[in-house]
C-alpha cells in the first residue's frame, strides 16, 4: 500500500484519519497549528508551562474526539482555537487569581516574525489573515477594544466586565455590541 | 416574548459567551426557531473565529510534540481487532456453504424486503417535507459597494424581514426604500432609515406574497418614500 503523504491533505481529511487513530495525521495537524494554539493559550494564561499543558490538552482532545468533529459547523482551525480559548479561560477560573488584573490587550499590529506553518503558501495566507484581523481591531476605539479583550481573553460576562472596569452595565453592552458590529463589517468588506 | 431585533442585539455577546445564564438560555431557545437570527449569528461567529489570530505569535518548547505523541501512544489500536475480524470472516465463510439453497432464498427475501422498506421510507420523507424559509441576499451596487443585506421570507411568502448593513448615512430629507420587483411592476416594501454604521432591520410590508417577486432592490428616496424609484439602486438581489 502507498504511504499517505499527510502534508498534501486538507485539515478535514487529517481529522478523518485522526478519527481512525492514525498518529501521523495528528503529527501533521500539530505541525500546522501548534503555533496558533500555543500563542492563544499563552496570551490568555501568561505562563509558558501552563500554555504548553493547554496545547497538549487541545491536541489530545482532538485525538480523542476527532470522530465528533463536524466540518459543516466549523473549520478545523476554529475548532482548535475554540478548545484552546475555553481551556485557557478555564485555567484562569480555576486559579481564581488574575495576576495581571484587567490588563489584557490585543496583539500588536506591527509586523512580527512569522513562524513557518505548513507550506509557504499556508504561512503567507495565515500571515495575511493575521494582519487583516489585527488591522481591523486596531481601528476600534480604545474603550471598545478594552471591553472586547476582557470578554474574549478572560471569558468575562457583561456583568463581570462592568464590575471589573467600574462602568455601567449598559455602557459595556453597547461597547461590545459596537465593537463586534464594526469588526464584522471590516472583516466582511475586505 | 422578545422580538428578533432584541435577540439580534444580543448576538455579539452570545458568540463571546458574555451573556448571563438567563439571557444565554433565552437567545439559545429563540435561535432554534428564528432563521433570520441564525443568519445573523453566523456572521458574528465568522468574526469571532478570527479574533484568535490577533495574538502575538509564540513558540512552545520543541519537546512538546514528543510529549503529545507519547501521551497518545497507549491509546493506539493494537492488531488484535484485525485478527478478530479475520477469524470472524473465516467462520462465516465456512458456515455459509453449509446453508446451501436455503441461504439463496433467505437472501432473495431480504433483498425484496429492503427494497420495499426503502421505497416506503422514501415516500414518507417526501410527504413530510419541512416548510423552509427563503433567504435572498442583497449586494451593494457601485453607489454603495460596502453595503449588503438579507431578506428572509416565510414559507408561505406572507411575511418577510429585511436586514441591511454598511449603507451610507443619509441626509435629513432622505430615506432608503425597498422595492419589490416583478416584471415592470415595482411595489414599495418598506421605507427605512439606517443607524450611523448603516444598519437597519425590520418588517417588509407587501401587497402580495413576497415569493411572487423574483427581484428586490433598495434605492435612496425622499423622506417618507416614493411611489416609484427616483434614485439608482444601492442594493439589489441580482438577476
């Protein structure tokens, strides 16, 4: 039988092979997305060791739950970042300590070193997508960025954001709503 | 009972999981029966999904991958199931010839039974066709290239809602007007303003079922609307 060249397969095909317990497929998926998963976890928990554990947990969960993945509901990258975000926020909640207080921010918009992910085309496409989203977030007013960051990176509800910032609940709701609407418009138009 | 507009206003926080439990449950229940809300939800989910890309890139320890592969090692399948399957097949293969002509008759009966039951199931599903709402996408013309919208029409065509976004703000004496187009006939669907960011959502009023109209467009009209379009379309549903 001809060996499968996993690097030529798309993400959904890799997940199907992972569901069949093929470790080479998991290895390829890890190579494609470890950077994205780890970066998100690190940005939320702010601790290298904890972020590495979360990254391990995310890919272990993919290994165990690949059979439940539904391609029509979310892209593989979305599935991975969604697990990573929830795991990271869960770690924060279990610690019940927020050492950084409310200081959490969005990534810098300035160009950064881009790690190689998969083939050069994928790396370039990911880099372009990153810059698009960062540029869109950069266009939000500072007060909208602040409430959105607390909701997204810390998993705060409206009420928790309101308490953390000492702002009226209605103001927080409006700012989150306006921020998401503006991002939707900016990211859809391009 | 909340209106679709109230639910749509909560959707940005819903995708962020920033609602209180009570609000979250209310939105989840409402979403199940509101196609317009589901369409809106998908657009916010697409935005939400991209937020992970904003964080600065970081790299874990190179040994992390080895730890992952070591962690899954105990769960790798052994060759045991394959051997089991081979012996099961062998047993069956040796058993079937002994059934002889009986096996042939049983197979034939089974095949006929499967064909008949499939036909019956197919008939049942055909009769049970679920009512489906119709969704019409509106795209911005040269006058408003950043605008877009959607019209959701009920299965019977009697009711419809319009959602637009990205339309340019208007002067105080102007409003947008939706036109329902059929042959040379243009009926007014609704006259509406937009928010600062060009958003509006509301009910369409139609003299006849909306499903009778193959085309829709939106133009800028004097405040209160016109009896027929006076401005070029800013949104249309294509051909």
